[in-house]
């Protein structure tokens, strides 16, 4: 059996993985993981306002442009594989066959950990729906009766990455990841999102603030790590360990 380390990020729209966990992706690629990103849609209707303001814009043109941006960002983060499921956005709706496609991806990747959105997001129901789907598909992938003979999924953690307008989402981080050593890659990926220029500095700021929390929670001025950039995550499942840290 292969002992390669893998991870899977399930992103509602083409850009979400960049802002919310680009550092985790680049860092784990550096640590020897193969990180796969599944984009359920391109965010073509709901997260592409700048493109729609251009004259003669069509849905196909927007999708093409968003795909190009996401592929460039994925390259900047050293993503192992990015898959576009093109399921539509605003609203994002998955039928059972679409869910089975995600189950296939999960079983194929056999991730050590998974990542998706916050559980609650009244501003963007596609986001919270994606997490509901991620949990549902994780459950199906664990079912011995689903496609018997395929390798059944273990119990990867689902990390919920940071939403926009954090406090409105009931999202509470319990993990901080120091991404200082890969910050240049994350910033380069952020800058691939040309249509969302207004978010570039906002998410730089978020990373700097989370680094402050990393420093405080790793010991502060008494031996804390001098992180400059960090990302926060909320775990869904208990952590099983042999030694408390
Ligand atoms: Zn989104």
C-alpha cells in the first residue's frame, strides 16, 4: 500500500481555496503532500462582478476567465491536482450523481485531511451547502456498501477554513497554522485573482492578524513562535492522539 500523504480541499467557487487555505496548501505540498483541490463551480454568476461589468460578457467567457485565474493560482501554490466540476453557482445544487462524483474523488485521493467552508454562512449559502455536501460525501465514502470492492475511506479530519466576515458565521478557529515560509506563494496566488483586487490586501491583513494569534497561543513573548502570517481553521471531529501537546 502506498504511504503517500494526500489532502483534499473542497471549494464552492474557483477562488475560495486561494484566500482561505492557500497557505495550508502550499505548506503541505512543501511537506511532501499531494494536495487536490475540487472546485464545485467557477463562481461565475456570484463572484465575478468585475467581469460582468464588461460589455458583451457571457457566462461561458466568465467561466473560462475564472478557470484560467484558478489554474494560475493553483500553479502558484504547487497544487498537485485541481478539478473543476462545473456544477453551477448561486445557487449551487448537487444531485445524487454529482455527490457520487465527489465520493469518487474522495476515495481516489484517500485524503489524510479534508478542508471546506464554515458550517454557517447566511451571506453565501453556496459555501455552507458545500460543507454539508463535503460531510455527506465523506460519510458515503466511508460506507462499505457503497461501490463494494473500492477502498473505503478512513476518518480524515474536516478542517473548516476561515469565511469572509468571520464573526457573522459562527466560525471559531481551534487551529492556527504558521504559513510564513510559504507566504510569498499565497500572495502570488492571491494576485492571480485579478477580478477580486479589492480582496488582496484584506486577506493579507487576515493572515497577519492570525499570525498574531499564533504568536499569542504558541507562548507569546515567553517562547512563542515569531509567525508573520498564519491561517486559522476549525475542526469538526475529535483529534485522536498518543500524547497531549
Ligand atoms: Zn465562494
